[in-house]
C-alpha cells in the first residue's frame, strides 16, 4: 500500500503507478530519443547526437508520442518490465534511477517544480542534437555525453 505522505515515485513501485504518474517521470532530457550504435561483436554502445525524426529538439518532446512506436519501428517503449535490460538509458534517467532505488536529481521537475531546470542544468539534448536529415553518417556523430555520470 502506498504511503500517501510521500511523493508517488517514492511510495509506489513502478508497476503500481498510473499512466499519468508513469509518464510524469520523464524529465524531458530526450536522450532516449537519440540514435545509438551497437558494435555487433563486442556489444559496446556508442551514443550519437542525432535525434529521431519525431523529436522536437528545442522542446525535447516527441511530435507524435501516442503513435511513436508505430511510426518509428525501433522506438522502444519504456515499461517497468524492460527497464533492467535497457542499458542505454542515461544514468540521469528518472525511470532508471527509480528502478535502481535511487533518488531523482534536484533538477527533475517533480522535485524542483520547473520543467526548464533539466535544460538549464545542461542535462537535456536541447542545443546539442542534430536532426536525422542533417546528420549524414551516424558514426560521424558519436558523442560521450549521454552516458556521462552527473555529479
């Protein structure tokens, strides 16, 4: 049973959250909307600064969130059952943090009250990503920052 004196993300398990609560965990960084490359031999992941064509880079929002998995076949829907195997989620991702029993960062809007803090703190892809149509070769766009640990 949820402790109603605590915020929902501290009192409920991920699979107990309503759809609205679940969706509100997204901090708006949009790093999950960047293309990733996986080495077929080693399994190593490389992140790029190339955004999915559905991402509004300035707003860090999907232009077609409701149908994203149909429009983009390799778009992966985050669910409580798959979080543990999605090793490409950035270490700052609220879904990952809560799944690992960790606290949300101060800049997460559920903590700070401002959806702009994720951008002001430099966590989001705003101003750092490029569109697919301008990118060209994904290998030319490999970046280290999606997996950088936030201090």
